[in-house]
């Protein structure tokens, strides 16, 4: 059936069905609360913590390499000191002796400087390892929290997954019966009113949305289902109580 062949009553039924579906989705989202956003934030934080740990690991490797370089420099200087000490035994004059002594003294200073740098590197390494330990502890806590919240959300999703699938399929089906202009109006009203109720039924002579009394003649018009009528106080689309009950029963059967 094309949209041009859809009657006003069919449009009203489709609109009210869509409203019932959207309201059920709202209830599901309400049960979930902020869990999806909390989980997303935790996942982002965990990614950030893992990235920090990777950077720390690179820094630790760099410090250890610096220590290794200085240790090798010390060994090289010690070898030179040993070499110069042997050379001093065979010097022929004071000038050679003094020259070798200066070279030996220079290498000994290089050893002292390298040892000092190694101590500094080790302090830096210890500080970095403390930060890594703290970061790992925080990561473990956030991972446990993420698991807890994910399990909680999965429990909720497990109870509603089948219903959501049907809701999604039916939402598309009913939207197809509604022309774009009317569908956009529905969405606009829904986004601007309390509880997302864009389509409401007439209950005891009043609008289910605003509870303002509706004149009898207006109620007759609504019940005739010949045109789209909105509540003058809230702007909501109105349907008669009989139609509402019929559609509620129909939608309820989808989830039994």
C-alpha cells in the first residue's frame, strides 16, 4: 500500500503504535540509566591508562639503556686507567709521566661522573616504577569496575534484546505508513513535551497529555478519525480511547 492510499485512521493508528514503541524504548533506556555512558567513559579511561603505561615502558627502557651506556663507559675508562698505569712503568721522562697521569686522572673523573649519572638514572627509574605501579593499580580497579558495569548492562540487555529487535522492526514498519511531514511533526512534538508523549488518547473527556477538558463536539471529531487533531494546550496529537486500547492490546501481544 502506498502512502497516498493510507487513511487518516491508519495514520493515527500508526502514529499511536509508534508512540507506544518509542515509550517502551524510553522505559528500557531509563532502566539502563547512565550505564552505557559510564561504560564508554571507563573504556576511554582504560585506553588512556594503557597508552600511559606503554609510554612509561618506553621511558624505562630508555633509562635502562642510559645506565647500560654509562656502565660500559666506566668499564672503558677503567680499561684505559689500567693501560695507562702499565704505561707509566715504562716512561722515559717526567713529561711522559705527567701526560699519562693527566690521562689517568681524566678517566677517573669520567668514571666518577658516570657513576653519578647512574645514581641519578636509578632514582629516576625508581620514581618511574612507582608511577607505573600506581597506574597499574588504577588500571586494575577501572577494569574491574568496567566488568561489573558491563555485566550489569548485559543482564539488562539480555532481558530486553528480543523486545528491542521487535521494537526496531515495528518502528520502521509504522513509520512507513506516515508521510514525512507528519512524521517530522511527531518527532518535533515528542522532543518538546514531557515524557516524550507526542500522541495521547482522550481519557474521561480530557487530553491524556494536558488533562484539559475537551469540548464534546471535539471528542466526536477525534472519535471519527477523519483528520489529525491536536490538543490546543500541549500541541500533542489526539486519538480516541477505543483506538488507543486496541493498539495497546496489539502492541502488547508482540512481546508475549
